C-alpha cells in the first residue's frame, strides 16, 4: 500500500485547510454519510468540540499525496483518563472514518484505528455499523473492550423499488387508510401545508422541534444524553444555515394555518435521507401528524432517488416503513493499561445488571409443585 503515516490535525486552521480535499474525497466515496463530511465536522468543532475544551485529533491518511481517508476525533480528560471519541453531534451519528473504497479500505481503516488508539487511554465509539470496515477491525483487535447490545438501524433502500408507488404498495393497507383519513380530517381544521422549511426560519423551527421532543421525553420518563445540551441546538442551527455540494441538514414541517403541528430534522446527502428527529404537538395527536409527515418526507426522498434511513432504534413505528436494517454497536475500548480498570468496571456492572434481570424474571416464573 503506497501511503504515508497517519497525520494528526490538531488546529482549527489546519482543519479548515482540508475543506476542498475532504469534499473531493467524499465525492469519491459513494454512500458516504453527511456526518462524514467536512461541513458536519467543522460545525461540530465550532459549536461542540472547541467550546467544551476538547483536543482536536483529526486523523488523515494520504496515498501519493492524495487524501484517501479522514477520521475526525477529539480527546477529553475524564476521571484521570484521556478518552477519544468521534467529533460530532453528541455521538448520535454513526461512527466510521471516511475511507476511499477499494481493496485497501480495511487496511487503511486499521491504520487509522491504531493511530487513534495511541492517542488516548480509552475509546468510546458509538453506533459502529456492522457493514463497515471499522466493525471488522474492532472485532479483530486484541484490546480489552466491552460492547453494548447491538441496536438495529432500520432503512429503506431506494434501489429495491422502481418507484414510489411500488414501495407504497408494500406498506400495510391499514396504515395507508389511516393516513388518508387523518389527512382529510386535518384538512377540515384549516389550510394544511407539508413542505421543506426555508433556511430563514430554521432556528425557530429547530427550537420548536427540540422543545416538543423534550416534553415528550419528560412525559415518557425517558432521558437523552445530548438533546438537553444547549450546544446540540447550536450545532443543528449552524448546520441548517449552511449547505454545500455534499448535502445539508433539512427541516420539514406540517402546518395548519401557518402553525407547526409536526416537524422533522434530517440530513440529506447525495444518496441518503437520514431522519434524525420527528416531533409533534400532542394537542394534534389524534390526527397522527407524525405519520402524515413521515409519509411526505419518504416520498420526497423517493422522488430524489435517495435511500431513507430511520436511524438507530427498534421502535415499532420504524418497521411500519422499513424492510431492512443494519445492526449498530457501541464499543468501549481500553487503548492503554490505564484504561483497563474502566473496562473491568464496565464488565462487572454488566454482570450485576444481568443477574438483577435474571432474579427479577424468576419472581414471575411459576414454582414447581
């Protein structure tokens, strides 16, 4: 393999200088995710990484002088350890370096991983997809590690269907009928508009979406490790106000007489629509505004030849739409001896949790007479 050693980008200026090369690399990587692009990384560094005091640790690899791989990472100091993780939206995106396709993709990924491991004591790699070279490299590694249970990421492959009608025919008749009836019912309440929101009002719509999502989480007694952070909002606004040839963040809204009742935040690249968040006003719950909006954005994506990624989670509503899924795994890896005690602690905690679940289950099992 003709390539130099992995280089580490540590300054904002050096990161900015990569913009054109990074975009060119993305265009040579069919199937890239918007979260692997320069614009996503720059926004994350400006709004999350640098304000939190992280150390920039963006890895690059060249072959014959050409950029062939890049992996934006950051290092933080926590509990006496140097912890390396992906630079991004609270780790909510998929974790994988952007690597030029070809026979050397896995070996290049391995080089990047070894360089990342040398930079810290502990690595937290969230949502590593099973269909990426990184998953294979991590499985083959000899580091002390703990993985959390695999979580599916349902998606719809556009190439599976000749057109929207062919796909829509695969959706249950009950769901199609329900959406049709609810749309008629909603139309009686006022002027209904389904559309992609303009960039001029994106900040206001993002605030509306986040507020309703937070209320829903509180009502469901659920938590989020990123949604309640103010810099997550800043990151979304920063991305929604910029766009380049690699794609951008898009906002969609369902309104009645100009007032939002449902909204969706998504990333859109050259080959994919990723649905990051859908929220709705509970006062309109009986009209199924979430389903109405999802149907609209699905057709919007289909019309543009895009795959549709419902992202991480096995919520039943996702399988009403998606026929495929890819497992994702969160990896915790000790990359130095200093990180091993943290892995031991995680393993012990998992064992205790399993025993607790087993004991709880036994309480409900019938006893032998």
